C-alpha cells in the first residue's frame, strides 16, 4: 500500500493513473464489459430499439416474453400495461436514466466541489457558512427536498435533472473540503504559497489534481444512488412524466404488476442492477488503485 | 471543551431555524392544502372560505411570524387534515420507525462487519470478491423491489411471514431485510476499507510479532482501530436512513412510520405536520451527528485539536 | 404443507374459526377524519354507514328507490315546504345518550344553517333549499324548505345529514354548554352515532376499529369487531389475504382480478360503481373557447376500447350522463357522447386547430386506471391529430385558468341526476364558479325546471335539454362507470350493494356473512 502523502509529494503531478485492462481481475473485467455494452446500447438506442418505446397497442397488453404462452411475435421481453414493447422501453429507459444519472452526478459534483474547495481554501466565515449549509442539507430528508422542488417547479425533465443534481452535493463538499484542508498543510502547497502563487493557481494546479481520486469514488457512489433515487421518486409518483420511459419509472409504475406480469418490472430492474453494479465495481476498483481512504469527513 | 459544546449548540439552533424557515416558505410556495385535499368540486367562494378558516389568507410574512411565535411557545399547531396536534401525530409515528431503524442497524452490523473483515483479509482471493459482489447487490436494487419480491415470495407464495404492520417480531423480518440492503452494502464496504487501512499499520505487525493468534489480532487490534472510522460512517448512514430511507419500505409493509407521514403530508400540503415532522427528523439527525462528532473527538484526540 | 407460522395462524384462526365474527379489512385508503357532515370523499364514504343513521333509510338491495323508516318512523308534508317527522323512540347513541328531537334539530341545522366553513361548503351544493329544522316535541321535528322540494326523502337520506348527538358534541372542547367550531373538529376524531357499530378506535389515516353496538335500535350487527387497516401497496394488500392478515381487501384493479379468481382460497366481488370517471375540459381556456375543439377531444376517445382493454369490458360506457340508479330519471336513450374520429377530424379542421399542445392532467394513482387511461387517450387524440400531453400531479387544478383538460370523478352523492351531474354543473355551481364552465339564462331556466319541478316528465325533458347543451358546448365527458372490486377469503360472503352510494363498506345485518 502506498500512502497518499508520498505519491503527492511532488508538486503538480497527479497521483491518479488510468488503470489498464491487465491490472483488472475477472470481476472488474466483466464489469468493464458490461459497462461498455450499456454505454453502447444507450448511445445507439434509436438504432437498435425494435419499436417506438411509446407506441401503444391496447389489444396486446401484458404479453409475456419470448418462450411463454401468449407471446407476441417480435416483442422479445413482452409488452407492458399499455401494450408497449418492454425491450424498446428498457433501451430508451437506459439511455435516459444514464443521461439523468450522469447529469445529476456532474451537477452535484460541480456544486459540491466548488463549495468544498471554496470552504477549504478560504476558511473562516466562508467555511462556516458552507458547512452550515452542508449540515442543513444532511438534516432534511432528501426525498422531501425533491418533493418540494417538484411541487414548486412542476415535474419536467429539466426539473428532474436539477433535483438529481442537487442530490449528493453535500457529500462532495465534505470530501473536497476535508482533502483540501489536509493538502493545504502539505509541504508542496506551503512551498508554492511561499513562492507567491495566487490562491487560484494553488487551487487549480496543486490541490485539484490531488482530490480527483476520492471524488471519483464518490462519483460512482452518487451515480448509482441517483439511479435508485429516480426509481424511488417514481414509486412515490414523482418521477419523470409518463409516457417517457426511464428504468426507474418502469419499475416504479410497473410494480403493481409484479404478481401478475412480473416481466414488466424484472426487465428494467435487471438493467438497473447491471448498471449500478458495473459502476460500483469499477468505482471500487479505481479506489483500490488510487488507494485513497474514502474519508467521510 | 465547554466552548466546543456551546459552539455546537449554537450551530444546531441556527441550523434548525434555517430548516424551519426553508420548509415554511417552500411549502407555501408549493401550493395550498385546500387544492390538494379539501377542495375539488367546491365553488371559488367556498374555497376562499376554507382558506380563511385554516388561517391561510394572511400574508406569508405574518403567517411566518405567527408560526415562529407559536413554535417558541411550544405550540406546533393542528394538522389541517386530522385536526389534532401535530406533535401527537408525529410521536405516534416515531416509535414504529425507530424500532425498524434499530432492527435494521442491528442486522446490518451483525452481517456486514464480519463480511467486511472477511473481504479485507481475503482481499485478493475469490472470497473477498464474492463478498463484495454480494454487498454490491444491496446497492444495485431499489429497496421497494427487494420489498415486494420478499412479500411475493415469503408472504404470497410461501405464507411464512406476515406482511402488514409491526404487530410481532415476525413482522420485522422482511422490512428489516428490505431496508438493510443499502446499509449492508455501505457498511460492508466501509468496514473492508477501514480494515484494509488498519491491517497494514505497524501496531498490527507488532501484535502479530507478539505471537497472538491471528483472530485475536484482527478483532482486538484491527477492529478496535477500524471502529473509529466505522462509527462515523454508520452515524451518517443512520442519519440518512432516519431521514428518508424508509419511506418506500414503510408503504409496502403498511408500517405506521414517519417516512410515510412525511411524504403524505408533503403531497397533501399539510404544512403543520410537515413542518413538525421535518423538524423532528432534523433534530434526530443533528443529535446523531453531534454524538458521532463527540465520540469521534473522544476516540481520536487529533481531531479534537484540529477542531480547536 | 407448511402454512402459516404461529402468530398469523392464530390470527386467521381467530378471524375465521371459533370466534367467527371478527374481521379485518385491508383498505387502500383510510380517512383522516370521520365526520359524515363535512365529508363527501370516496375514501370517507366507506365508513359512515356502519356507524350512523339517517332519518329516512333506504332499501340498498335494489337500485330502485324504496324508502324505509330510519330514525324517523313516519313523515308527511304538512305544507308544500314543510315536512313533519315522527322520531323513533328508544334510539341510543353509542355513548349511551338517548336520541331526541334536540339531537336531530342540531344535526340538521348544523348543515342547513351552517357557520362552520367545512359544513357551509358541503351544504351549499346540495342542501341550499333547506331553511331550518325545529323541535315540536321530544319526538317530533319539522323541516322547512325555501321552495317546494321534489327530493325530500333523497335529501334526508344523505350522508351529510346523518344524526349525531348534541350534548356529546358540545362537551368535546371548550365550553361544555356551547357548540363551537372546535367541538366539530374534535368530533371528527371521536365520532359517535346511532348505527349498529360504534367506532371503538380511530387512528386517522391508519385504522378504524368498529365494535358491535349492543343497544342498536334495529337488527344487531352480525360481527363483533371489524378492524379496517391502511394497506397502501397493492401487492401487500392481496398478500394479506393469503397470510390471513386480512379477510377482505379493497381496491383490486381489474388487471389483478385474474390473480384472485385463479386462487382457490380467494374470491372477488365487484360492481360498476355509481360514479363516472370523467374528463373535464375548460370552456374558458383561450385555446379551447371554440366548442368544436372540445367536441373533437371528446369524439376522438374510443371509450369502448378503453373499457375492453383496461377494465376487461366490465366498466359501463354511458351514452349520456345518466345512471340506472336515477330511477325515473334514468334516460339511456339520450345520445350525448359518442366516438366518431372522422367527425373529430372534420371539426378540428373547421375550427382551424393548428396542432397546439393540449395538456391533460391526472393524479398519479387516485383513480383506478387513471394514468393508463390518460396515456391511452393521448394515443387516441394523436389518431385524429390532437397533440396531447399527460401531466401527472396531485394538485387539484380544476379552478386554474391554465387547466385545459383533466380527469376527475363525478360520484353519485345521492340517487338523482341532481346528486351527480347536478351538484357539479349547476348554474353558479362549482364548475361555473371555478371558471371552467358557463351558463346562461336558458340553461338556468332548464335547470330550474329539472331541479324543482314536481312533475317527473318535466324534469326528464329539462334534463334532456341540459344534456343537449352539454353536447353542443361540452365541459365534460363521462368516460365510464369504473368496475371496482374487493377481494376476500372464500369464507366471507360480501358484495357491494346496488342501492348504496359508491364505496360503502356495509357490514350491517343481512349484508355480510362469515362461514
């Protein structure tokens, strides 16, 4: 095990290396493959989806997947409660869920990272203020915040991105602030300060590169949490507006059919599982590679 | 130390005030309870009548002032819907939620600490990988899917377990499992990582050199030292769960808890209930966090110094 | 076969075995308050009939109108606007008080002369014609109407005028000798009536526990104890029948019926409920002012297909706003609403519809199949070229000028067109006052005749005229009478009775049997 303080002792050099295939064990390789396939499917959704995901056929509702009685030709994963093709909805749902989770994680990172960096470098009142915001955020149930935002602003895709973006900012802020505080006491930063570097230069050249690895880990956690959160919001009737398919809304709205037409839920749930699974394994692997203890404070 | 505590208390009070204020204005921006429960199919004049009756016709500023005054005199108001004191409603719901939370935490600790240690010790072998894969599953499936599947398997098909409410010990099994998925995943992971850090420390080598059996070394020295990190993580996770993690599971198992109350009162804009419930949850979270902070500072003097 | 573990086995034994008369009901929704006067919600309707009585009762076994003595044993008109009622003697409230004329006068006047806003609101749309109730002697009361009333019995059989105790209510809060608003508020948490079951426990939103009331004036309740529990999740609700945690569960969606029917341990009972799921349209929305666009929105919807696909054909699609419960005013021969996509396309073209978006609001889960129907309707609209979009929200926006179209339910509050269409689309009624419906003098005249004429034929003719107006300038389209189902264990004999308003859980003598 290498210690962070040693790897980062040379100013300006990032301790974060992009790991390669040969480093990976079999689980990681599988996760990597799954991840790549999912990304491909998400990107190529319009090309590979067999049907329009929103095209209904009320006379062929709730048809089971291939291999079961009453299977409807061409609809490999069966049809849902409005006769829409589950496979196509999974594909488009994956695309949208992927985009939402990515956008949400990035926005959270930008908000939280900026505030954390600010708090860590500026200290004093600014730090107190940011940390007070963090404490407040932690103390209010997030579902409730989501609910209120959606209630005030109405539910649309933009608002959903905003809601998911707000999610988890406080975690980034805490992590970044903690890392920054530690780093500012490191010899190389003190040296840069002594040499007359501006705070901005210190932030971007010396500190930012060193907080990448804990952020990556938090990012993967946040990403899969957002996927789950989106489905929870759908469960509560607050998700993306129908008929638009996301993996979460398919699971959240379809759950009443679990006893009678389980394929409606199981197919998107399996995709969620693959997605979060791949992201988690990869994140954990990156963590091990970077070997940074994920500090919670 | 006294100053540290005082500072913490003041911070707590400010946080609570901010929360009360935020919730107050956000809820009022988000609409009127009359439009959510009481008012479909009544005339416009009647709607005004009800709004006035519930005291919602005053300006938002004076409503806020009235609310603050009543809060400081210990009055949190009546639910718009149920017309009984909100404190009564919230406390009625708090105990079932707390019981479920305790059950989930106990289960999580029993399962994930050993798993985490196992995963750390056998980090490079297949055992470690398998443990981590199992742990990840908890992260990867929404709690309500686990919940409904459990209901269908152990309730509907096998008839082994009751599915409704918190009547007996058996009632706790499925909700605990459903709610713990995420917790087990998180704690296993953090235990593993904390143990990894500890296992490579010098004192572990010293302990081994003393000829102590390996399990003694791991449990006594390793776990004890890793527990500091664990404590803070568990505190955070519990705080998160206490806050909202259980909404969905409570709905599935008809658990008369606080998560269900929060969501229902938010959807129906039952402001008084919502405000008091959020405030109660916030206090619990803040107290847990403060307790963790203090325990942490107590366990590790360096932190205490750093916080100064 | 291993079945239930100890506790649940015991519970089901208690429920079905030796102590045969305890029952648990799993309900999708439980009321937040229990006061028959202020309530007219579908959730609330479940609960009142077991615990409260009206002055004039009704035979609920039939959709025909057969009045029966209730808390009044006889009633007669002594003037065109005055009715005198003889009260039943020996009636006790659940708290032991005797029911007298004072209680009856109080119960009626709290609605007729309401000063408590929740009562005012409820009384306005249906009880406005009633001026006062007076005590003549301990067991005689007189009720005075403002103008001759064709619906005397109907409007004395209402849930809102169920009889509640005066002294008990007075003593609930504040000054024990005075009626204050807080007394009414407190009553809704501790309701007391004269019905065969007393409310032994009420946890708002969670649980209602009924116990047999031994001093009930009529045939005693068949069950010792009934517990209604809140079970919001469909899968859990159905499962609770299998695990023995419930004996009856409510709100089984049509898609789940197969599951119940194929299970040897369970059965389902249901009926096309006496209410319409409707689509309402805002006639004053700037983009929908042209009646032809709204006609097209209505003509484009193939309600029979909705019924076949979503309700398994068990719902009832009406040709006009009429229900067979209306008795002599049931007019199925009218054709107010139909499916005609060609005509819809023509009308859109004539109206110069340019493809602007029409939003259709629905609550996420309040109406069975509501969200599904909304999405299916969007497809049907698309077929004729209407660009529709579903918006899901819990908020009631029927009074918002931005509302274009939304779903809603129009229950039969009492068995007369006045109790269904009439309550909502009266001149100056809720729809008009919320700004999404307009009436003029002609409409008001037809309305007057429909509401107050003593001649059934004149009422029918006037209602037909109103329907023609609705057809020409539509503010509403009744989609169907939804088919609502309850599931229960095989040993229970229960079904919704045809003579009730929707959703009533009637557990009175003769309505339920446990084998």
